[in-house]
C-alpha cells in the first residue's frame, strides 16, 4: 500500500492552467502506479485552462465549488461530486465562473 497524505502532496505545473494550484496525489513522481495518476486542482475565482485536448481519456470530479467544463459540443457546470469523462482527443477548457474557490480531481492514464 502506498499512502499519500494531502499535507505531503507536491505541486506540479500544468501548461496553460491559469490561477490554479495543482497537486499530484497519486502516480508520476508522487507514488508508483501502473496505469493512472490522480491530480487535484484548486481554481481561484476566474481560474481556467486553455481549450486543449489530450491523447488519453480524462475523468474529472468536482469536490468543492463549481467548475464549468467547455467542449466543442457545449458546456456543463459541475457541482459537488458531479463528474464527467472526456474521450481521447476531446478538447476541453475548465473555468471557475464563481466568486468562490473550487476544487476538482483529475484521473487519467499515463500518457
């Protein structure tokens, strides 16, 4: 078993993420994982990402506040414990359109 305490999670820089603080909870340099890694992003009010795709699927789960996920086919605002799956190659942008911070978990395969 590999335990990662939140207080020990290390930040990582994600390209084209603005007014966001990203922490690696599992995988990559944080722990040894076989197929996926887990990140936690805290978005300040107005925090956002660019519209960008990835070659692998992504799963997002909002754990605090509200985060709007925009894709070419539309947008949806996710609230506490709402989640979405993005297919490989599906471009997305995340944005916090509220006046309160928001937090979202990301699970995705190693690329």
